[in-house]
């Protein structure tokens, strides 16, 4: 996970995500970088638009509290209104967990 954080830090600082820079960030954090993992991370991130991946990952997280509040609201409503409410919630849902996991997986390989 620390390799991902180091890459995100470099991205945020608008620095090139290179093997040398990634190793420097890890060393500054007191971590002895593994050369193979550094190479793998840099290679994996060459084809990834980090800005888009971060935006895609942030949307489901922001919607999570709303989804958690929905069951409590449904319990407060009469039973007859519940099926219509469930259909509306299904239509409003964003990407599923599998889609989000697939998007995040693109960050790592």
C-alpha cells in the first residue's frame, strides 16, 4: 500500500512517477524500497490516468453514507410504499462494487 501512497503523493506534487522518485519518497518515509515492486508500480501506472481513477473511486465512497441511510428511511415508511422505493433506489445507484473494484484494479496492473 505504501507504494501506492508514494505514487499518489508524486502525482499530487506534479512530479514524474519514475523509479527514482518513487524510491526517494519511500526512503524519505523510512521504508526500504524493493526494486522489483518499484519497477512493477511504475510500469503499471504508465497506462493509468490517475486523476480519472481517483475521481472514479471517490464517487462511490461519497454515495456510501446515503446508501447506508436508505434502509432506515425505508423502515419508517409503510410497507406498501417500500417496493416502489426499492426500484427507485436501484435506478439511482452508481457503479456496483465489482465495477469499482475493476476500476481500482486498473491502478495496480
